[in-house]
C-alpha cells in the first residue's frame, strides 16, 4: 500500500490535485491546461512536481499516444472519487428561501417580540414557508445571557447593552420612552405634566435585581428628580394593563404604548423629562456572520424594521 509518509504532502495542494486528475484523464498536458485555464508550461511544471512527489512518471509516451503508468492509473481512479468531493467543498453554500427547511434561532426582548417578531414572522412565511423560527426571550442579567450562549442562540433583538466586543450589531428602530396613564386621568388638573408625573405613583419594570435604580431613574436623578414606585413587576406586557386599572403611571416605549392604546384603557403622554435613548438593535455572533441562512434572516429583520419605523406614529403629547 502506498503510504502517506512516502509523499511530500506539501506538494499536494488542491489545485495541483485537480490539475493532475485532468492530465491523467485527458491523457494530455495541453488539453488539461486549456480546461483549467492555465498555461501549458504551468501544467507541465505541476506534473513534474507530482512525479517527484510520487516517485513515478504517472503518464508516459507510447506508440499510441500518452498512457498511464500503473501508479498513474491507480492515482487516477483515486482522484476520480476525491476531486469531485474537493470541488464540492469549495462551492459556496447557497440558501434558497423557497426550498429551505432550516430551523433558525433568535432571542428577542419583550419590546422586540411585540414590535418586530410578528412582522418578521410574516416576512419569513411569505418568502420561505418551510423555514421555522425558534424565538427565545432575551432576559437581562448574566444568567439570561449565559443561558442563551449555552443554547447556541447567536442572533438577538432588543435594547442590547451588554454584548461581547466581537459581536456584530446593527441599529434597527429608534423608539422613545413615554409615559402611560389611565385614560381619563386628570392630567389637566395639574399645572404641568411634570407635576402630574412627580405626584403619581409608578409601575416599574424589575429584572433579576429587584428594586434597583433603572436607567430611567438614573437619568431622573441627574436632573435632581425621583419617582415614587408602588409596584415592581418583571412582566413587561402587564404594565399597561396594571396602569389601565389603577391610578398609577409608567414609563413605556411609545411604539408599544400606541399598540396597547387601541384596546387597553390607557393614554400615552410624551415624557416631560429626558430619560435617554431607547432603540431596538440586532446583534449576532461572528460564527453566523457569513452563514447564508442567517444572512437572509437578518435581511428580513432589517426590511421589517424599516417598514415598521415608517408606520410608527409620531411621538405626541397628551
């Protein structure tokens, strides 16, 4: 058996193997060079290197033309199996949405789930009916991020503040934090919306660190202000419903607040204080950066975001 130790494998690059298979099959250095798009001297040099590497002429002249040596015939048979696989390896992976049946995983915050996921799902169903989505919840805190890492969820949507430097990010939708209160609340009985806000009791979103100072509270503190929190909840989607049935108010993304306003007994007020930026972004791990399926999914998310941002109502006052 011809052992690998008998060959200097540094001479056996993929291009040379493909070329020698063409030479042995065509029985012609000139024809092989033409089919490979290289010069005849370059093909001859490659054959010389292979002859030296294998310690055999591989192909020689005879009365009937070029013929293979026994080693050349053996090598030709082996390459006939190997080269097509090598060529297949070098072909780029193609994602065909109409035929694809991939399961694509992503994680989304409550905000992103309510605002983006329905539209993204519709986009996917319209263009790739066989593709399935597995959507997890992005939870704040190290435990939530670690769980997603362990599960291999490499695409995330939300207000993403804590990501490794190696991740790619793209901003999707600029939102604004407003204030929600029960419809009919006597805001006009106060001299200003600021007075109403400061007098009211608030519902606040809690995470894995209950009662901590939120970023909104931090922004207020910089302005020498503090709100009164009566209820802390980890359930983002319940906040407008709590507000609708109480005299409490809450900070809430304007885009989602407008959605709730259609069916919940709430009204939306532009925040009387600066509480910083609030936007939806997309982030993904480098390992899926060039993956065709995830590149396609990211393009659908970008399209859905652009469409939604055009539809978002202007951030209005009372």
